[in-house]
């Protein structure tokens, strides 16, 4: 990650970068923070999605015109539920097709090079 990018913000950029780093340079604190963020963030997003679906299910959805009459509400189930379920199943069908029939389609040939901790890969160069 390019955490030095935050130093370009006038006045507060250096403070933000030092806070992200946990000191004056990238260290173990920085790696722990970013690892924790990358681990916890998907769970937070999933919880927010579930809360959103619960609220949508409880309140219903209005019309596209914003009319607040109780007769104009559209029930969450079955309309939106089936629409979302269909799109989810289409996505899974496409995903499983790629995973099971063409697993190397989105891969890179460098992934098959045996790792050597004593040699830096050619594509990694200093900034």
C-alpha cells in the first residue's frame, strides 16, 4: 500500500501517515493494523448488509415516485427477495463455471514460479 500518499494532504497529511504507520516508518504495528482491517472489514460489511435487509424487510419499499401512501408500498418478500435471489444465483453460476472449468483464466504465469526468499522477483523494483 502507498501510505505516503496521505502525506500529500496539506497540514494534516503527516499526522495521518504517522497514525497509520504507528510510528515514523512502516513497522510491525502497520502490518498488524492493516491485517486486522482486512480481516474485520468483510465481517462489518456483511453485518451492515444484514441490518439493511432486515430494515428493508420490516419497512418495505416505497414507489420510485416517493409516494408515502400505505397502499403504494411494495412488499420485500416475494418481489425483491426473488429478484435478488435470481441475480445471486446467476453470479454463482458464472463464478462456479470459472472456478471449475477455467481455474487459470484469471491467473498469472508467475504464480507457478517456485518461491525463493533469496531472490527478488524481476517485476519488483524500487520506487
